[in-house]
C-alpha cells in the first residue's frame, strides 16, 4: 500500500502512444530482422499488450484511490495532514 499511495499522483508510467509504438516496432524489426508479416504480427502483439497494461494500470489506480480513501476515513484531521506529508515524502523518494 505504501508504494501505491506514494505513486498515486506524480509517478504514473507513460501510456502507450503512437511514437513509442513505432519506435518499439522499428527497434524489434531491426534487431530481430523481422519480415513484413512478422512486423504486422509484432505490431498486433504490442498493441494488445499495451491495451492489457493500460487496463491493469486503471485498475491499480482505482485500488490506490480506494486505499487512500479508506485510510483517510479513519484518521483525525491532524493525522490526515501528517499522512499527506508522509505520502509526499515517499513520493519524492520514488521520483529521484
């Protein structure tokens, strides 16, 4: 939970975009000497993988948010402020 809360706001992985897709495909094509048919199949695999990864990431975001909400419900106001500071400290360690 500590890890997920620390990453909640600023430490999200980059989502798949056409530029990274093309760069990955180009890299694999060159390094593996892929045929055109293999390139098409590799593109499909990469697209499928990233769609799956994004779905999992969205689920993890929900788990993080739910966990934080549950923690906040049990804390007094001063504890909430201290908890937020703890999360910020953990977050700054993860960014470095």
